[in-house]
């Protein structure tokens, strides 16, 4: 290989097709855009969901339901995860800060303790909400469930 015989890879370089440069070019007149209509005009870009004037899908389908702006969302933490914390990290007092530090919740989450799994350790838990089954399971093991 020498400088005088370097070539680009086959198919990587091609001539630009110059549209709308006279009838002799084959692409003159309409510049290969067809006759009339929005797509033949400069600056045309269809809106999202535009279907050429046909009633768009999102307008053909009925509206239903609503979003309650007063809904309070809780992040669920189950008893089996709390049991893991109690065993592995030897934690007896569980608060939202402890859960955040251990990656089980995020800073902005409201926490609800749920009853999946089995709790054997006596743990004091502070959370925003408890399911009834989780609360009885915590108190059955000698722990306390405190609502913040």
C-alpha cells in the first residue's frame, strides 16, 4: 500500500444527486417531489400523529378514566427485606433513613411496610404506613410499628 494507490472502501463514496437542476438532469421541474401537496412544499414537516387529514388514531379512540391529583403513592417494603437487614446488618431500629441508606427506598418515597415473607427478629420500625398483616407480624415478634 502506497499513497498513490489509496482508495476509499467500495460503496462508501458516491456522487451527490443534485435535485431540481433543470429538465436535462432528470430531476428538474418538481425536483422529484411529485406534483402539489404539502410534501412538495419547502419547510414541510408533518405533526406527530398526523395521518394526512384522516382523523388520527388518538382522536378516534374514546377518552376514559382520570388521574386523581390527590393520590398518595407509597413505596412498598416487605418484611423479608427487613428480616435481611436485621440478620445481615444487625439493625434493630428501622427508619426511612436506614432504608434509603441501604438502597431499599429513595429520599422522596413515602414508605409502606407490607407483609410478604417472614419476620423473626424483634425490630422497631418507623414508616408512613403499615398493612394490617405486617403490623401484627411485627408486634407478634416483640417489635413495634410506629406510624410517622
